[in-house]
C-alpha cells in the first residue's frame, strides 16, 4: 500500500533518478501574507538606501553567486535534470545579471522637460512589494531576470519558485542574506500556485506581479491582477520558427538546430520547434539535421559531455509523447531505466498540425517545407505566439525584410541565440508583454513621477 504524503509536505524529486532529494514544508496563505508583510515593512528603508550602497550590495550578491556557482549548478542539475554544463552557464548568467543591475542602480535616470513658468523634472520611483512567480525550466536564471531590476529599482520582493524546483531559490536567498541584503527585502515562499500565487496576485499590498509561465496561466494572472489594478509583466509560451533558406549555410544551420529545440530537453519557451525549410533544399537539409540530431548527446546530467537530460516529470513526459503520432521522421535514443527520459524527435508536419500549433515543451521538432519568402513569413506568423525565432540566409536584404516581417519580440539572424543580459527580452501576441533584461527591464519595476517647480516671483 502506498502512503500519501501529507498535503503540507512537498517532496522534491531528481528527474534523472526519480528519487527524493528533500522534503519541505509547503507554504500556504498565512506564510504568503507574512512574507508580504515583511516586504512591506522592509520597503521604506530599502527604498531610502543610497543608490551607491544598493549597488554595492548587489555587487556583493553577484560575487557571492560566483563563489558558490558550482554548488548552485549541481543543485540545479539535481533538481531540474539539466546537464551540468548548462547549469554552470546559467549560474554564470545569474552572476552577470546582478553585476549588470548593480551598475544600473545609478544609471536609471529621470529627465528635465522644458516648460513655461518653471522647471519640470521626472523621478523614477520604486513600486513597493513585487511578487515574482517563476517556472521550473530555468529556476534561478529566470528568477534573477526579475530580481535584478526589481531590487535595483528599490522594490522589495516575494519570490515564488515552482514547487517542482525550489532548491536554488532557497539557497540563493541564504547567500543574499550572507552578502548583506537586509532582512525582509527578499522573501521566498514555496507553495502551490493555486494558493501562494493566487494570494500574491490578489494581495492589496503587492504592487506588481512578474510572471513567467504558460499562456493559459498568464491570462489568469491578468484577470486576478485587475481587481487591484496591479501592474504585470508576462513572459509566456512560444512556438518559435527556425527559417532555413536555400542560400543559407546549411551545414551550420543544421548543426545548430538540435540545441535550439532539444536543449533543456525542449523545455524552453524560446525553443525553435518549427523548422521551416525552403523546398528546394528540403531533402538535403533534413539529412543534415538527422545527422546532427544523431550526435546530440542524451544521458546522465552530471556528465559534462551530456547535452540533454530528462524531462521534469512523468506526467510531463506523457504530455510530450501525446504530440508524436504515427511514425516520426526521426527518433534518437535516450537512456532506459529510472528517469523521465524522452528521445529527441523530428516530425514531418504541416503548420496546421497539433505538433506545430501547440507548445510541446519537450524535445520534439516539426519540420515543414516552404516555397518562397512570402510563404515563409505567412507560416512563421501563423501562430498565436510571438516570442522568438531565427532566420538563416546569406542575403542581407532578405534577412532584414524577414526580421521586420516576423512577429516576434526576439529574433536572430544566422544564429539561435535569444538571450543577452544587456538586451531586452520578451514577446508579442500571446507570448506576453513587458521586457526583461537590459535597461528596459528597469522601466517595468518603477513608476515615473513628474514634479513641476514654479519659478514665478
């Protein structure tokens, strides 16, 4: 007989072994209210902290992350199942985010505006307590994208990590305190979204919700935030296009394609999961793509040579499997035995097929031919999403035309890179709104106050 865990106990699993890592107390409404109250109490002093001192504290956090990068990377790999090389890269980015926003503290300027009869000026004001709700696919990295600008602007934070992957958020909070961040400025609450998340969204003392997750849940965040007129930033689902023209460097494009969709086991909102190939080179490119997928290394996440680990859970594996109907174009190999494994899979599809319409969030790519540039644009835009994408061509004029024509917030030419600390990241259409990273993110965590000073005698 199986004994069920108490509802107030959370068991955190390793997806590669299916074994428990730790059992945690599951927070509820009372713990959420307490975290918000702590953030509210800490806000006046944090807001009043001299910009240079706030910047210095954030630099100390960045250094602390660098000092504990290997520990955090191994914790992330155990909790998420991602390859250790990926986790190390992500911890490097977390440190870079805090270095960047430590410098942004003193560079988020107001302005003076010429007016008659006096001087008009603007100030950037923090919002107050902000609730940050982050997903399980890039737990600490995505949290840092929100934490960096939120703290730099002078807000206090209640962070809700995903229940599946809370470990690096909890350890980060300990390291931030050790670096000198005052008590109450950062509060981590681990509990279900239906309880903790809903309470943050409804709480009258929470000024903003920063959310990354599915489009379905994002729409509910918007609905809930409306009751208290909360600001929201939403980074939601994606179904990104990878457009390969006949004049592209096909070998380079094919070699890069597997990591663009199978990286993080496809659990990436930027995954280039619709691969559009110009019909005249379709057969040749598919052969190159299959060869590259064959070489994509799936296995033990703790092995530094591994490029893809397991999916996050058994239920998610079942969902991913439901998208692959009939005989796929190509199915690679994956380990047998314990672990939520699913092999990298290529499916020949039409853009109207379910596998090309819905966000699989797993290592499955739909390969679709197109006739010409006009059809490539039409197919790429024929989706409710608009987050990211790539275009591969040697024709610079075509590259620019495609960059302007494709409806996406982040686009790459002859590259599959979507993310840089210094540049804005975010989507259009049902992929959300607002921008993270770069200086653009600071605007989402501050208000503009206008002040007029009369000079009339």
